[in-house]
């Protein structure tokens, strides 16, 4: 039995994509950290630059979804464009990266939720207890109908946007200095030496934007829905985050924003609210920060479940992972597999974090795993860009030269640059003062499974993988 057919329209898919990027988390955590660590005023500009790169990437990427409506996305596209071995290798990198991203968020969720509950009730609930509550809820929603998950995510995403919009308005009202858009959007900074590090941080806020095509077997119009939803989501994310990053500079003052973000980090927005808003609103903002993390957990869980499904159906992983629910048509086997992996990692970090400072879990489980995931996903996007060129070189289609060659080539080169910047600045992304073995180990966790998958598939030429089928057969269940 296949996935539930034709339930998702463009608005629903936009919600799924934006939920994965977690707007409130990205602004409160990602933007402030970017300012603090890089020491550059042009963080707002970086969202527009990265957004433009991802829009160009989306031209060829979403065109592929019309020809290959497969829930494996990166896995299927790279296999078709660069060959079966590259496809299986990329599938391993993808499933590791998406799992790292989803599971890492449990660390931040557990910390934020337990801290909030403890401050409200005077308790001492450990981070892993609240993380397990989220784990149960995500697991239950993951084996349910995908349109039900959309309804939950839609409410959460709307609330997140509202809180950030309120912050942005208040920042301009409070503004201790005259707004300085010239510093925030200085075009010359696009080629400044430090911009590479800024972009390495910024692209993490977009992670999940590519997930639209993963639902292509469940959308109402596989030739249009994913393409339109992805483009809308990228534009919304880029513009909204760029303006919100500028609002942080305005709210703190251009001369003070770097110092304030270095002092308060992800707490900056909540400190601002505590000074300029009633106490109940501060509590509400903290609560919505937690639900923002939950939305990202659910969105990435759905992505991982569908990757397991596609890889099980295609032969890259055991076929049992291709099992779907007779009642909901959800990829129940993939969902359960992802939940099991998450439970194991939560248990390991629960033991490791015993007796440590509460922030320990944020600096380790959250920071290590999510940045390692971004490392892997940017690599996959770069490979996919070149795979798109390879696919269109082998198949005659009516797609334009822009779609077949120009857009994927430009985005591929830009993504390779960002990938190199992530490697160069990986120790900074991990919060380390200097390069060490930890960074190499985490990169190896992402890359080595891909190398093994590539080598094994290359050696066993007779193994049949679903992604070797003609594109029109890839959606057969």
C-alpha cells in the first residue's frame, strides 16, 4: 500500500515547509547567534542572499519533482542524474542528516519546556522528561493522516509569525537609535571576508525548505503544488527573516546590537519583551517558542518517515520500512523507526547530561546534531544541483535552458561555496574555540554512511534499486 494520495494543496505544503524552519526559533535563536558569533551587521542581507541562491536552486529542483514524483527527493534525483551508487550514497547522508536535525531539536525542546515549566511551577523537571512528552505526541501524529498534522502545524506557525511580527513592530517603536538600513543591507558586504561565516549560520534557518518535494506523492497536483509551495516558502522565509533580523538591530540600536546579542544570545527577544511588554505576554512568547520547536520536530519527523519509506520501497534499506497504515496511509514503519532512533539518542544524552548544567544539553545535543545535519543537507543540495544537470542531459524534456543548465549550475557553485564555509567554520558553529576531533567526528557521522553506501552499491552492480526505474515509474508503489 502506498502513501495517502492527493490530500495536500499549496497552502498546506507551505505550512509544512515553514514549520520545519521554525520561524520563532530561527529569529530568536539563529539570528541572535549569527550576530553574536560573526560580529557582522549584515546578517539581514545574508537572508536575502541565501534566499536568492535557494530560489535559483528551486528552479531546477522543483522541475525534477514533475518528472520524478518520489518521496525520496534528494535520493531519487541524485540517482537519476549521477547514477545509482551516488543515489544510494546520498540517501544514507540524507537519512542521517534529517534524523540528526529532528533528534537534535529534542534537546532544545526539552531544555526550553522544562525551564518554562520549572519557572512557572517551582519544580525541577529534567529536560528529558519534557522531551519524552514531545516524543510521544510526535510519534502519535506521525502515524496519523498527514492532513491532520498540517492542521496542528498551521495553528502553531500562525502563532509564531504573530509573536515575531509583534516584536518587529515594538522594535521600531522603541528604537533607541535611528534605523540604519545601510549597515544591515550593505551590498558590498556580500563579498566581504566574513560573509561566508554569516551565510553558514543563515542557511541553517532555511533547512526544511526542500522538504516540499518529499510530499509529491501526497499533493493534489504533483506537477504544480511542490513547485509553487517551495518558491512561496523560500520568498516568505527570506524576506521575513531578513526584516526580523533588521528589526533586532533597530530594537537594540545598530551600535549596540552586536554587544547585546553577545550578552543575551537566544534570550535577547524575551529580555526585550520583559522590558517592554506585560509579564503575561512574555510567558506567552516563551510558550510559543516551545511550540515552535514542537512544530519543527513534527515537520522533520514526517520528512524522515517518508525518506525511510522511499528507501525501503527502493531497496536501499530493508523493505519493511516501506510499510504504510491501512487506515491512514501514513508511512507507519518509517515513522516508528524514526521514533525508535530518537528514543535511543534521548536516552543516551539523558545519561550523559546527569549532573550537568541545564544548558549542557543545548550546547551538546542540540548544537552538535543540528549543525551536523545542516552540513549534510547543504552537501546534498550541491550534489542535487549537478544531478539536475545530469538528468536533463540524459532526458529530452520541454524544460528551458534556465531550468536544465543555468539555474542548477549557478546554485551548485554557490552551494559548494557555502558548504566549504561550513567546513571552515564548523568549530565556530559547534561553539568551539578552536578546531578539534569533535568536529571531524560529527562530519564523519554524516559522510561515512554515504561513502559506505556508494562503495557497496558500486561493488554490487546487480542489485536493483527503485530509483533506477524510468522517471514515470518511480511513483509506483
